[in-house]
């Protein structure tokens, strides 16, 4: 794998808002015309294929709002709110498990949020027991059971308790240790609190520790963020994610609490990213792709090298070929050739499960074209290259004519040395690796359709349907 080369001028030139492609098509294409019968059809195809299952559990609660947050979460100081949620979650687990009977044990499980550690340890145990009853959990050392933790919300025995429940991977939200930034985003979290979680995780056998950072936050400076990066590197996490903050207060109410005048300029943000890349690469971290870095001996870095890396809703993963069952509020499932998302409000979630219905809200059945483009975009995101011949054989197309418009759009990027189109292969260069989104976007048929001129009167009726706001982001 080529080293990723950071070229600020090219990043400035080609960076534009776009999807993070944790799925293709993106959630912006999901519609409410997708219903329970579509889902059951996908489940049947999944059963026929016999692929393994992985699970995602969404815990929507947080004790206080971080002002930068764009997640679907419910702020509550009272932990008692979790009891009713867990009761419904158990029902959902039972209903979904009945559909997928006999497919366990599950080797991949992720708890995300919100704040999964909002649940007490006994509540977490209750949910894990329900998952075990329904799907069958694994004790194999090969299992990947991960959980996002908030160091501010942990008790001294929390990490030991999570290890006893079977978790062996941990993801820690840090964002920035600079007190001025923490105050500006309403997230006060000391280095010592975070260090204690890392030490506990190592002591209790967690074999992967991941840290999340955000650049572009209010009051962030090169000096302060540089210190944060040094502190994070001193913690020696296996993986580091550095996300770009996108200020969209019109979409995310909490962001309205951020003073726009405190935000770094695009130039300063580019400097923050450059510093991040420089410090992490100097410390030996490998750029995996799309915001993610890993130590060379980490499975993600090894998967990047051997071509087995996969893109998923959490970013990247090492196990491909599994169908994903999403459980809980707003959780997304990827089953066979379809995506499906749960309802996003507690009322709707409870109402569905209290009346014996799965809490499905919307989804998408992929067309043949969607499947082809998904395979291509996954190749770009995970392998930095597209094997054109493989796609031609698998999807019965002529690559150059099928993608003529996308290849035309890529010409300026090729002229600037970001991509190379060979006879049988499209390859992202080392300079292009920080602009994977820009390379992928020309292949996104839905994005191109959305960017096309507005339809004239009399065009297809569903063109007028309101679409959910896309969650686009950019590098700077
Ligand atoms: S960033 Fe995480 S902890 Fe903060 S409000 Fe959002 S989901 Fe909750």
C-alpha cells in the first residue's frame, strides 16, 4: 500500500462536501416506501445465502449535550429513562432473532450511541443476555465485541465489568484535551480520566483501543491540538480517528450553542489536519483511509495491506461478507441487498414494539446498478483501487462505456496525479488517498442525479418527494 501523501494545495482544490460512504447508496436515498415485506424478503435472501451475522445496538441516551454533536441522541440526567428502552430493546432482539434463528454465534458486535455506558453494568448484562438468548454470543478470542465509552460516565469497575460481559474492543471519545475547546463544546473531560480508561482497558484484556478526535472545533489552535495529539500518542491507542467538524446549526440544534466566530477558518482547519497527519505518521500510524489511522500491527492496517478491509457504518472493519442487524432507535441494518433504518423517536419506537411490530421506518432495496456502484465505491474506500475487469465479469458491463461520465469527471483529478486509469485498473495514488471522497463522488449516481438541473413540470411524480437532508461532510 502506498504511503498517503498530504498535499494541502490539492486538498484545498478538490475538497468539497460529500458523503462519507459508510454505505452506498447513502441513507439520504432511503424511503418510507420500503416496508416490512421488503425487509422480510431481504431476511429470506440473507438466510438463503448463509452469510454470518453481525449486530449493532444503539443506545441513544447521553447525560449532557456536546455542542458539536450531530448524532441522534436523547439528553437525560436521569438514568431511569433507560429501563423502558431496554424493555423494548429486548422485545426487538427477540423479534429479530426469531427471523434469523440458527445463524449464531455472532462474532461481530458493536454498541454505539449516544452513550452506551449510559446503561449501568446490570442493564448492560440484561441486554447482553437477551442478545445471547436470541442470536448466540461468542467467547472465541476471534470475536470483535466493541463499545463506545464516555470516560466521564464510567465508574471505577465499569471497564472490568464490560470485559466480563465479553467486550474486547473499546472506542473512546476524546475530541480535544484543550480546556478552552472543551469549554466551548460543553465536554469537560480530563486527560487523567481518559488515561485511566486506557489503562483499565489494557489491564482487563481489551485487545483494541481506539480514540476519536475532531478537528475544526471552536477555539482550536495548532498549539493546543498539537498537545492533544502528543497526549493521545502517549496513550498508544491501536487506532485513532480524526473527524472533520461540520458546522450545520440549521440541521443540528446543539451546534447553535457554538459561537461561529470561534471556529477556525478553512486554512486553519487544513493546518490542523496537516498537523494531525504529520504527528500520527511520525509516530508510526498508518493512514487507513477516510479519517482513520492505525498502528501497523493493528488488524485494520493489516487488512488494508492484504485487501480484506471493509467499509461499514462505524467506518472500517476487518470482516466482510456479514449481514448487519441494527437494533435500537435509528439503527441501520444491512441485510442481503437492502438497507433498513429504525424509527428515530422514542415514542415511535415504543409504539411499534408495544404493538408487536418491528420499528422499521425506511429503507432501500438496491438495484443492480446500486450493487455495482457499491462494490466499486467499497473498492475505492478500502483498497484504493478498482479492478475493472472483475466488475466487468461480475456485473456484465463494459467498464469504460458504463462509467464514461464518471471517467470524464475524473480527468482533472488524473491530470493532477490523484488517480491513474490503467488498462484494467483504476488506482488512487498516494496523493489521492486523502481525497477518496472526491474520487468516489463521480461514481455516485444518486449524487449526480441530485446535482442535475431541477426537473421540469410533468417529470416523474416522486421527484417532488421531500428528501432527508444528506449528512455530507468535507475534509476542511
Ligand atoms: S458527542 Fe457523544 S456523548 Fe456527546 S452528545 Fe453526542 S452522542 Fe452524546
